[in-house]
C-alpha cells in the first residue's frame, strides 16, 4: 500500500516528501503549525495544514463514564468496630448501613436511659412510705424490664450483624 506523500513549505522552501507519520512528528515538535502550507498529489493548490489537522492530531476519545475508585471495606474492621463500638452502631455506619446505625444508637440510648431511671428510682430507704414505694417499685420494674429488653435486643442485633453481614450497603463484599 502506497502512503500519501506530502510536501511542505518550510523556511520559504518546498520540502518533502513526508509521510503522515513524519508530519505528526513535526507537528508534535512544533516545527509546523496550522498555517504551514502543504501539497499532496491530486491537489491543485497549496493549502494550510489546518485542513488536515484531524489526521495529525486525532480527536481525543471522549470517555463519558464517570470514574469511581472504590476501596473495599474490611470485614475485620467491621467486626472490631462491632465488638468495641457495637451499641453505637459504628460498624453499620462503616459498612454504609446508616439507617441501621441510627436505629441502633436510638435503641441503645433509650434502653440505657430507662435502665438508669429504674436504678435511680429504686429506694431502700424505710422512710419512704409504702404507697410511694409501691409506685416506684412498679415504675422501677417497668423501666428496668423495658430497658433490659432494649439493651438485650441491641446486643443480639450486633451479634447477628457481625455473623451475617458479608457485604456493605452498596453490595460490595467486605474483604
């Protein structure tokens, strides 16, 4: 296959023949511009290189796909966070399960508050009259029981999360 031969006017002199590869090299080196005149077989007059720029500098490939670099989340880190900060749901936030993490924090805080209220209302003081003591006892037992159940539920959720969760919220595996 015969390559097209190009002739250029450089330094007010006709020079050539050049191949398209040689023209690209001259173009990339800045020795020719869009105003440099060229000629090839079949043309009737000299024309500026701007006419064949697409052959010298192919248009860049447009990559419209967005680039996202994902870093794999560690299952080991997920488990360690669950063990040490499980009641706060930090392990769920780490894996991207934000709703689960917020729920865990709320349940844990409500459970602790109810548990502490129950402990704070308990009184062994014999000076407290029987009627008041019985009301406190019912409130104590109810608060204690509900708080205990919430805390127990949160701990069971943490354990089941640590055992069953194998992927983050976007479906990528925890490695």
